[in-house]
C-alpha cells in the first residue's frame, strides 16, 4: 500500500523538532557509562568453548590399561565441551609427515571444561603404534574439534541404552557411563563388554565403581569361562536376558563384531532408528600390490605423489608429507572431500558422499583406494 504523507498545518514545527534532535542525542550519550566496552562477550566465549578449533595439547599422563592398550591424558590450551561418545583427531609430526588419527574420548565431558581430555588407544596401525612405543609425558600434539554423532539423542533414542562394546570399543561407553553418573546425561545404560579374556578388559575397576540403578555392566568373555562372567559372544539371548522394554542399541568394536551383531539383532526385530554403530577407520585392502601416481593440486602448488593400491589416497598424501585435511577417516564427515579431475578409485564400504558431491566429481580420500593414476584438487588443511 502506498504511503500517504500527512501535511502538517504548521510546517515550521517539524523544523523545530529537527533542531532539538541533536542536543537530545548528545544528552543521551552523556548519560552513558564512561567505562570502555568489554574486549569479549559471553556469547563469543561460549562459542569458543563449543567450537575450539585445532589447538595444542600437552601429554601429561600415560597409563597402561592392558598389554596393548594405554590411556593418554592431555592438557589443552583452551577448555572445550563434547558429548559422550564423540571423538577428536590427534596429530603430530612423524618422520617429517603430518599424521593424525581419530580417537574416541574416554574421559567425562565435564573434564574437558577444565582443559583435560583422555584418549584410550589400542596398539594397532601406524599412528597408534607410534603413540604406544614413543609418546611420553611432555610431548606436544595437535587436537581437533570434538566430532561425531555416536551420542545419545533424547529426541530419537529410547531412555534405555544397550551398549555393545568389543575390546577397545569400550572407550566411548566409559565416557558415557561417567556422564550418566555425574548427571550430564539422563538415561539408563546397560553395557555388554566383550573381550577374549579377563585380562583384556579395559576400565574394569572404573566401570564397577560406576555401577548404580542407572548403570549396569555385563562382562562377556569369548575364550574363558569364569564365575561372574558371561561366556561366548554378545547376542540376542544376552540382550533378552538383561534388558527389556524399549531400548536403543549402540555398538562400538571391530567389523567382525558388527557382522555377528547384525544377525543377532535381526532376531529381535529392532527398528533401524534404534541401532547405532560407531564407524571404523578405513584400513588396508586385500589386493595385489601396485603403485599409481597422484597429481595433487593444493592451492597454487602441484605435487606428484606415489600411491600404493592397497592403501587409501589419504594415506599416500600423508606418507608424502603433505598437510591435508582429515578427521573421521571413515568417509562420513566430509572434512577431507576433494575434487577428482581424472582417474578411477574404489570406495571402502558404503558410499557416504552427498548426492551433490558424487554428481560433481568430489570424493573422500580417507576411504578411497586408487585404481589408476589420479589427478585431484585437495583443500588446504
């Protein structure tokens, strides 16, 4: 609707009001506080805690849990917050190459607000083996943002979580148990913890100390029969024995455990929304050895890199000493997505790319194996 200007009878009154506007503004400004504006605001401080970005982390404690597992506690530059079940990327320079790996956080979310975070690592693979054999108190590492959606979701999940853990897969559930115990999270938690022998159980004493009306732990040994332990593997019979009503299944462990659990859960008829799996990093594939050449564009620089057909493109880039983005190493987060100019590749497991990425030629180096020479454009880390 058009604006209709209402003409004043005495137009000079508008001029008088306009002349008074400046002194009125000056008077209002004079009433203000002479104190300087704050250099930071609470909302910015909160955003910094929720999204700390990459930061330096000092290793302050190393505890050996089992023969092949250690827990590393770091002091971070800045406090941050994460949700129980999430992971962070831990990285450092190894023989001139910038290497990082994602590890589930084993400490409680509240501890990170005091600039403390713990990662429990099994000696398996290149970087984990390096940590196990070489990391010592005082060493500096780079820690990434908390990431991942392997968390309890009150809107989606049942009030009771049945956690299936295999070996070092207990890590996110130990964090979750601490969060339930200190009131950070509000749900019931029954942990089914599978290991080969009693000696392979990580956090046995710590978990037993957390047992309450909300937290239960069932230990399952595959290679030993002992009183107080279930024997065999975590299957439908054990779930029906210890949990009832509505519950969400969350599982973290090796691929063999997932394959067995999928068959067992099918017997229970659980809806897909009530089953969650933590993604595993992409490993070495079983094919004949072959070497391909990668032509890599990063910004205005171009590199020529050899790549083993058995390893991922990301591994080849890291071996060449290139500083490239990486986070989940399972193809799910999209942090490493790069533009493929030419060449052929094979994706490990399911294709987790967005439809737009697949359509316009983007792929995830972290879970893609080279099947020919490749040319790619990689974003700067």
